[in-house]
C-alpha cells in the first residue's frame, strides 16, 4: 500500500511538473498538453527629422502572451494576442487564433487566423530579427500580407530541406494612398477594403537547413532560396472612398517574392526582393503610391550580421529601398547597430540606428531614427 502511494505520487508529479520547450512551458499528459508562453518587448524610439523637431517615446512594442494545447492526437489549437498594439476600440489585437490538424504524412492544415505564406522576413518571428524593426520586405504596411483568416497548408520534404506553404484567406486592406497595408479581418476597422487572397511559397535549403531565425548561433553553413506569389481581389463589400475623405479603395493586388539567406561562420545574411502590382477602384486616382489608378511597388532589402563574440555580441548592417510609380525619388534606408544576446533570442538587448532618405518618395524628406529594445521570451 505504501509503495502504491509512493508510485502514485511520483506519477502525479511527472504529469504536473512542466517541461521547458524551445518556446514556452509545456504541461503534458500523453498526447494531451498545454503550452503557455509569450514575449515582452519594451522599446525606446527617437525620431530626428531633417529641419524638424526631435521626438521620442518609450512603450511596449509587443506584449504578447499565448496559449497552445491539444486533447487529441495530431490536433492542436493556439491563441495569441497582443496588448502592446492595442489602439482605439481594439483593446487587444488578435494574432494567432487557429486549430490545426497534422496528417500522418506531416502536412499541417490550419483553419483560422495565421501568418500568410509570403516573405521570409515576415515569416521570421519578430522575436528572432537582427534589426529592431522589419525592413520594407517584411512590413505589412508595404504589400506583404500579415496574418489572415482562412485555410492554411504547410509541409516539408522528408529531409526537411524543402518547405512549402499555401493559403486561401480573407484579407483586408487599410486604404491609405501612401501604404499598401494588409490587415487581418480579426482586427478590422470600418473603412477597410475586404477581399480574398490565394497564394503559396516554397523554399529550398542547401548544406544545413536555414531556419526562420536571424543570427548565426551554430556556426554551421547553410544557404536557402525562396519564392512566393499571391493575388488579392476586392469583393466590393466595403468600398468607402467617399466616406473616408478621399482615401482610394484598392481593387486588386498581385505580389511576388524572391529571397535568399546564408548562415555560417558567425555570419547571418538575408536578401529579398518583393514586387507588387496594385490597382485602385478609381482608374484616375493619383496620390501617394498611385499614378492614374495603379502602381508598381518594389521593395528590396539586404541585412547582414556578424558575431564578434560567438552567441553573445553581434554587429548588424542593413540597407533597404522602396520605389513606386508616383514617387519622385526612391525611399532609401540604411541601418547599423548591435545585439547583445544574453540567452540567444530569449533574452536580448538591441540597438538600431536608421537613416531615411526621401521618405514616402519625397525628395530630400530625410529623417534619422534610433531604436533601443529589450526582449524577454518565455
């Protein structure tokens, strides 16, 4: 009887004591589990416009907990929300919110709000970036889809060197003429254009698999090349140009991505080119990105980092450029900075100094920015 009690106690302890996973803390009982985790990013941002007045602010860039769990083999659900990005009536911004089934062959089928398979930089989590803020090629304000609601498919080859994704979703666009801003219907505003999007992405690694994470912590060499495409069409359910003070309703968008990356010998390099063709409902609209109702928006970025102290101190550089049909000059950004990794990407301090030239395509509209960010991931 005493031995039985001891065994029961040990079994209960094994079930209750959590295990530490790559991200989050997991409580597991066979196929059943609950994982909790999150990220805390506090950011200081200073802007210094040429000929203007300096401004600065201290705020939570992301305050993002999540819960993931399963009661049945091959099934899971995940909910993630952001309290750092709350604005207006959206006190909480919904991020991941989906259920997922993993087939015996390894293909994952997700239904809900999830990242659309486009742009290596966007698919690389904000907690695993070299620069404090994403460049044009990973920014949902400039043509790259964010999380969207629908059906998502993801898979890999048997050796994990080929990854692929596809999705059919509803996606909204905030109709500002100086942006091509994709947003999830889960956090919709009244003037967002609504539409449906379909697209897919493939990526192949050579040598060692290049994960969706910047910074070289292993020293093992690997390269990758990726390609993606999508098309979005307005369903005409919420065109509000007259009500929104002249903002142009977007009629259609097509996007293409070509990206490459390298990790090894302390170096981490990412290069990417995005191209978008967008049309407004009004064929005569001119302003911001658009000229006579259309624009070709082109974004390119190169980011590089080197671990001057392995796994601890990284120096980073970046260059990005954006051009559009109605720009007088290309908008260019140069960045440099450093990352102090206390526990790799789990605990780190980042500094990025960014130099903007010809902001929003306006000649000599220049501005310098300083970003300081602390991050804790659990």
